[in-house]
C-alpha cells in the first residue's frame, strides 16, 4: 500500500482571461484544478511540459489500483513526485506521523533550492530517498553536482510513458509512408539546416516538429506513419518526446548532445536517456551523421524500438519498480 502525492501548482504558469488560446487562459488552470481534485488524467494534447506529463502519467498509472492512495496519508510508504512547498509540507506531515515502517521516495521534480533542502532532510531522516529519472541523472546528482549526498540515498526509476496494451496497439497499427519525421528542440538552427539540406539532396521527404510549435497529437500521428525519425534535442533527464516516438516503434537516427549546461555547471548529458541498439543509431557529430546514415536506412527493418519501451518504460513497469523500491 503506497501513498502518491502530486499537485499541479508545480506546473502552472500565469494566465489571462481574454485570449484565443485555451493554453494561456485562466480556464486552463481551473480545468487542471478540477482534474486534480478528481485524480483524473487529462488529454495528451493539453499537456505542454515534461513535468506536467510526468504527473499525468502518474495518474494514468495508479488511478485504478486500490493499493495506491492519491494525496492522502493512509499508508507507511509514500511517493512524493515533486519537492516544492507542497512536497515539503507533505514530508513534514509524514515526519510528524512517522513510525518504524515509514519510507519516503521524493522526486524527480525539484529546483536547485528545494534539491538542497531535500538533501538536508535525507541526511536527517534515513527513511527518505531521492528519486532521479535516469542513470545519467544519477551520475549528475551523485557525482557531478557537488552535493553532500551519498549515492546510496539516490534511486533511479523513470516514469512510465504508455500502457502495455497501448504499446501493442501502436505496433499493430504502424504503417509506412516513405517519409521522415524530424524532431528539433533548442539546438543551433544550423544543425537543422544541415540535416534538411542533407535529406533534400537524397530526395527524402520530411516533416519538421520544432519544439513549442506543434501539438502532441500531430507528433504522434506523424510518428505512426513515418519510416524513421531524426532526433535533435538538448540533453534530457528522461525525455518524454523521444520515448513517445520510440513507443510508436519508430526507428530513430539521433544526433546526440553530451554536455548538459545546468545553471553554472557542465554536466554529463544525452538526448536519449534510455537507449539501446534496437532503437536505431546515435551519432555525436554531423560528419558521423553523414557517414552512418546510409547503413541506417538500409537496415530500417532490423530496428524494434518498442521493445525497449516494453522492457523499461510502460506504466506497468513503473508500478512494479515503485513497489520493488519500497520492498528494499
């Protein structure tokens, strides 16, 4: 039995009353509050950030399982997805009511200020562990951030991004159109121009999805009919967009970025926090991109990225991971 705590205030932004876009309206925040009260997920097309997607996936994962309780301190084990003023208040309540069976996992949503606060709590109370979303985030937190925290006080498990049944449905419905999907997020514009020029010379049709200028629905629809994807993004601790593309069984050709500029630090990074050879090809430079692209195209049928998602990133796997972590 596990308590799940989350609050949408973490992802809310300033809104206005008069606007043509629901995204920027006060009505959007009212809608979030209503769905939060009901502990119901919202449509993917109404999610505009990774932290919000993480919360929504949390609701999808646990909403129909009576072994879990949302935002109610009923059991000895608690998972708090965010450490902000809400998360700290929840933790204080848990500490006040703790017993020898109390266990708490917190994260991976926190800023630098609250990350430092969390570490102080962890040093004082041995029943608290910090959650990170990937091995690269573990390396950052345990060894590169210069925080006074033991690696043993950090645990790794990512959010689930799809149910096993939805994944099977994606696999069965995947079709080929002869086109390429390009995903581009916060990289130099010349990177995109190099890739577009390269594809144009090879007469390969493509559709570009530039971060912030598309809907989730459009991205997924394109992934389901594209032959392959080219992915260029900044480093991610989990990277929901990449993983949702992989869940469409879309082979990926990734131009990676391995330095994560976080505040004043240069941390280890990658655009693909979960990856193996079943997913496609990952390169570090454009020269390597040009060199390895022909073999990738010739072997498209040999890739099966949905297998990675099944092994590590379904809602069911996330639930199992959480339960096992509390058993340790």
